[in-house]
């Protein structure tokens, strides 16, 4: 079925250059390959489509959720694998004040703005700057020019997103941005939906997670930060020690969707989180220079048609999105997200994959 899906995607791409009713550059798929590891990405939203990795028995499996066809990406509401921006996550009231000017954004999350507005960076075709399919360091770099006033944000911005396969089972993602003429907030995020057991293996409640953040940014009923920091110790958000995702998820209304304040030195690379799937033996370690990480358990998925015809449901994946704090532009006590022509933006993510058995299998309640 997956081969049929890919064929249909390619036929669709070849036949049409239309996106949302207008003529655009064509949506294309690119592959990076290093040994047994294969990464597929697309210029639509500079998005990850798939990542094939061996499990503990050496069997290859795809650990990223993906839509059934590329057409679904152009009407997507999940941002599967996308580069999200200009500012990922939420901005209260869809507005902020910068250098004395009030900027009104496009509200698309109630009264708030989320993930860059109604047509953010996940919803446009990016340019391909460099592409090397194989070799010692297979890589691809996408770029996007966001114009002054796009979705209400000030100034022209050049953003890039680079994917590289490094070493043994390692993925590096680098996101950069340059403000050309005005100060502007920037928070670029990769929105991959991971299931280390394979994209079609069901829920991730049994996956073991450790998050290296002793506090969260407290949120209100709209899931927008209040400006306060809350310790996680002894709460359902406590992953300071390895625990299964399902161990306390029932104590939350829908599941996890919260920003953790990462421990470690500001601006330096640090271990943000680890994820371990017992059945496959796959382990993912996430490193970043960002101050926070959004932990999300795909609470909104319901009968979403994925590759191979699989219907994805709530909690069939998890997101570990390294980032600036949500709504930073409205909280002076948060690390600044303001980028200027003199101060560019740089966000590094490094994923190390391996396999190992647990000493004993944790249940979803451990």
C-alpha cells in the first residue's frame, strides 16, 4: 500500500503545479540516504515525510507520521513534520508591541495566533538551496523569504531549514533566520510526529520518556503562558526520571501539550529529552541550543488518513519540539525571540538514534 501511496503522490506532483487554487512552483520530494537510514522531505513547508531506521532486530521501519498524499499537506491542520513559523506556538490576542508599535496578527486559534497564522511557514513552498542525496553527509537546505507584513509580522525575513544525516543513525536539523530591515520575533520549530515503534504501530502510551526540564511555563485555559514558571516535581508533568507516556496522562484533560523550561546553560547545546520504545528497542535522544521543548502527545488526531491508508488516532505519536517559549514576545521575563539585522536567529536540533532493551518493560502506568 505504501508504494501505491508514493506513486499516487508522484503522479499528483507531476500533474499539477496548483496550490490552494493558484499556480505555484511544484511540490517535490527529496531523499537523503546514509547506509540503511533514509530520510524523505518535501519543499512544502520544508517538512519531514519519513525516517526509516532499523529496530533492535535490524528490521527497517518508518518512525514518522505522514499524510496519505501530498494533496493533504496543502490543506493540513496538523503540520506533520513541518518547519513552523514565523513564530511557532501561541501569541496571546494575536498581537504584540515592539519598539512602540502594535502589530496585529492573523488570529487562527480562537483570539490567539498559533504557528505563524492562517498561512504560516508550514503552508508555503520553500526553495531548495543545496541538495546532496548520498555521501558522507547527505543534506538538503530549504529557504523561504517572508515579506514585510506577512500574517501581520514586521519586516522581511530570510529563513533556512537544513537537514543532514550524520554519523551512525544521527539527524541534524539547523534553522536560521536573517531579518533584512526590521526587528521581528522568530521562533522556528520542527513539528515531526514521532512513533518509535513505527508510524502504524498504534499509541505511544508505552514509550518511555525523560525530559530534562524541572519547570514548565504555566498556561491558562487557552494554553497560553501566564508568565509564571511551575515546578514539575510530583505533578503529571514530571518526567525528570524515565516514565511511560501513559503513566499519568489520564490526570490531564486530553494529554500533554506543554512547554518545558530546559535545564542547562542558556544558548548551549544540551540534552532536552530521551524517548525509548520497548518493543522496537529504538531510542531517540534530542539535543538543542533552544531554551524550551514542547511535549505534545498528538491529542487532536482522529481518523487522520496516513501513508498506507492507516488512520491515525489521538496519542498515536509524540512531538518533542525544541523551541523558544510560547508567547515570549509578550513576556519580558522570557528569553527574547527578537531578531534584528545585526542579531540573526540560530536554532540547532540534533537527534541520536540507537537501539537497546529495557532492563524490564514498563507498563503505561509506570
